[in-house]
């Protein structure tokens, strides 16, 4: 007699091959993701004097240094935008991406003790690790408003509404890549050492300190394969309203980030079943 | 009859043991490559460094709603693996489980506790990770804090808590988890005796509430207390599935040889006190615990006599020798002390010629309550040598009670059968 599957029934059996993603379950655990983010933020600024202001410090100093070296000395073109604004927008989004990427790829190993002791959809961990970066993003954005006021730039109001969308693309690519690297990190801890290096190099392959227009049309497509290219270029275009959105580059970014996300989380799900055993 | 709430069908779990470090790095691979350049090719053929190990093999059982099932077995028998699979931390290699209800698992007390966070913050995070909704935690927050007894420090980072306080807070969160199926690993082994009692009481309440509990423990008295049914695992297989009395006594029987005697190097390593190493006069040879049938034993029913046998050697003539035994509890408090010279016969044999002797102490039946007790032994040659074996062997007493009605006050240290008399002095006329 075949037994029917009842409501609430959980079946546990050997898992083989690619697994589907249970979005309903993920949704049920959304509070846990919130608590992960909340915990990380609380912990990060405990016993610090200036607290969350540290989120401003890094992009601000990087911006100042870049402005000094690339803007002043190297006379880097910036599409007619004051270089500090130009580079700060790039840094804001780049920092969110790199934070999400490095945090999510280290997240499984960092939470090994929890993984070995309790069940919850494992995807919650890399996803919430990337979400933490949004808080830093929000705080550091205040500085952007300040710089723009200083240079008497009026932000493009319509452009503001694009930002969540751009953040979403960034989120997809950082989580996608992060999940993939997190799975590898569980088995090969080399990932830990490779990531900071990788991020550093990757930044120069992203138009953070230079505009896409500086690269010849021949290599533009190569640059567009990097999802952050479309995101950063679009952000500059829409926030300042100085030029039109390059939809071609943006669509490539969208497709690539979606691809990275799907590949990353499926690869994660495929390897997830071994995590507790080998971490 | 309703469907079983847990249905486990021929569950197996294989682990692959690598006889190398489990921590791979690229560097290791490169180094290995230099060490034996052809190793890469060789490995594929022989692969002798890997070995399969079945932590669980063909385990099937059903649990009905409301049952409280104990899982017992020696270390490595597969208890924790079973619980880990049931709580979906790891997946089985073969077989299938159906769970019909919300599962809460408690494999560790305080999973995810962060030392920097305050007690309050940790309650929320820990509760959430155990599967509680924020609303539920809000509602139960006061009860949780109350149960833990750390309300004064609730807004202090837990890194400033004593470890006992941390454990209490952590267990309290878990205690208010309300799943239909609760999986509990040996978590009661932590905390002080009073708190353990409180925890066991809470578990009992939970089970009375009609929830299903699977409880892994080495603590036989907790198992007897809590569980109606016991599954015994041995080498990854179910060796017994029966009522708890039968299973516990069988388990205890099997463990007869465990911890019932100590001798040789192991014993020597434990000797403390005033020792003349250059010119030894007395030495311990063996300490063992026997029951009234002279079988080695480490768990005694309260109605059995306990024999403590101390074998020692006098290496030359010893003018006066005393053997003392002290029974202590888990916190090393003295419960009972006795010495050879308490016995008149022994007083006359103060003096001993060189040779090997055994002194046996008979502890009468009906002496102790249900406790874990330890034996400390002193071998004393006044002014020459004084050898001490501190808590050298331990044993459990299971209190059976003196009538068929109850085994009341079983947790008292001394629970002897004493004479009672009640007299009627005067009838009150109404």
C-alpha cells in the first residue's frame, strides 16, 4: 500500500545529483536570515567607539586616496563628472559586491559549528552574509549625498528608484559566486587565501576608477561580461543624469548575474549534503 | 491507529575515513606531488588510504506520537549519527525516514551563542536558529529568562557569564521550544546537579504534553526516569528495542567490565600522595569492584552488597599498614569513610611480611540512594609512605526501594533501610 504524503511530512533519504531549491522553505526561514544579519551587525560594532561610522571610513579614505592618485596625478578621465563623485559611486557598489562575495564564500566555514549542530536551509547563510553589506552600503551612501552637495550636483530623482534594482543585480552576482566559492571552501580552504587577491585584481577589471568610455569599443564587450560593469556604469548615469543608460551593457550584466546566481545556488545545493560531514 | 510520527526504514550511513589529514590544501597536494611524483597515478589504483565505515547499518524503527524513546549505546555506536540524520544535519547513504511533524533538535546547548552578544540578544538568535518565530520568542521571553535564573545579567554580554550561567541560559531557550518531535542529545551532562534536575523535570513536562521525544543519553537513571521505550545501538545496528527497564539492565550488564577494575600502568599513573620512589615499601596492584556473586560490576542495585577489593604488595616487612576507603560523590564530597583498623580482626594484622595481599571491604546492601559514587583508596604506612588513589573507580547505584509501592527519596546519598516503630499513645475522642 503506498503511503500518501501528508502535510508537514518530511522525507529524509539519500540525496543524489542536483537538488531543487525549496523556495517555500527558504521563505519560512526568512526570520532566521534576518537574525543572522542582525547578529553580525550587532557583533561587528560591539566594543567600538565610533560604531557604525566605520562603514563610512573605508570607502571615504579609499575615495580620497584614489582621487589624489588617479584623479590628480594620473588625470584619469571621468566622463566629465568630478572625480570624487565618479569614484565614490563606483566604490559604493564595488564594496557591496566584494563584501558580499568574500563574506558569503567564507560564511559556511565561519558558521561550521552551527552547521554541524542544527538544520536549516543552508542557503540562508551565504544569502544573509551578502545582505549584511546592504547596511554598510546604506550608511556609506550618506557620504555620497554630502559629496554631491559639495559639488552642487542635484541627484536625479528618477535615478534613485533604479538603485534597488542595481543592488539586486549586485546581490545576485555576489551570492551566486559566493555560494559557489563557499561550497569549495568547505573542502578546500585555499579559497580563503585566494579571495582577497581575486577581489583586488577583479576591481581593476571593473570600471571603478576609470570609465568604460576609456576602454576602446573593441574591449567594451569583454568588460561587459563582468556584471559589475553594467551596474556601476548605470549607477553613474542615473544618479547624476549626465548620460543615458547603456541598456546593452546593463542587459548583459543582468543575464550574467542571473546565470551566476542560478549556477551558484544549484552548485551549492548539490554539494550541501556533504557539508556537515567534511567541514 | 494513527501513522507513526517517525518512520525509519533501513537507514544506513557510510563515512569515508581518510587516513591522512582531513584538512586539504593545495599545498598539501603539491608537497605530496614532490614527495612521490607518480603518487597521483598510483593512488587511483590502490587507494589504500581510504576506508569505508558504516556508522549506521540497516536501522529501522517506528515511533508513535507521544512516545518517549531513549537511545543508548556505547561511544561510537551511532547514536549521534542517528540523531544527526533525523535532524537533517547530514543525509543517510541509504534508507528513508518519514517525519510527520515539526522537528526540534537539541544536539548541543547554546548553538550559535555569541560571546559578544548580551543574554537577551543570544536568546533571540538561539531561539530563531532552533526554529522559533520572533513572535514566539517575544511571548516566551520572560519565562525563558525566569527559568534560566540569570535575569540580573540579561543585558550583559555572555562572555562575562560563568560557563554554568551560559549553559543555563542556553538550555532555557531550548526548553521552551515546542516542536512535535524533540530530538535531544546528551545535553543534560552539563550544568550543576540542581539545574540538571530542573532540566529533567522540564523534559518530563514536555513528554507529558504528548510530544514525541528521542533522547540520547549515557545517564541510565535519566533514561529510566523519562523513557518508556529504549532503542539500544551497537556498532551501528539496533541490538535491542524494548521497554526501558529491560534495555537499561541489559545495557548495564554488558558494561560489567567497563570501569570495574584498574591495574598495571593505568593504576600507577593515578597514584598520588607521599611516595618514596627510590625505596618503595608498598605498592598498589589492583583495585576492583565486585557484586555479591563476585562478578565485576560498576552498577549496583541498592539491595546488593558492594565489594571493593584492593590488591597491594608489601615489598619488605611493613610494621604497620592501614587501608582506607573513602566513598565520595561527583564533587568529591565525602559520603562515607572506612578503614581496615575499624575491624578488630584487622587490628591484629598491622604488621605485614613482604608479599601480595588483598583487602576486601564489604559495603552492606541497602546503604546508598541513587547516585554516582567514586572510590578513593589510601594505602598508609605511617611515616614511610602514604599512597592515595583519588576517585580511582566509579559506580552507579540504582535505588530499588524497600517496598513495591515506591522508591521515594531515591536521590539521597545515604538511603539505608532502618528500623521504624510507631506507637499509639492516646486515642483522641471526638
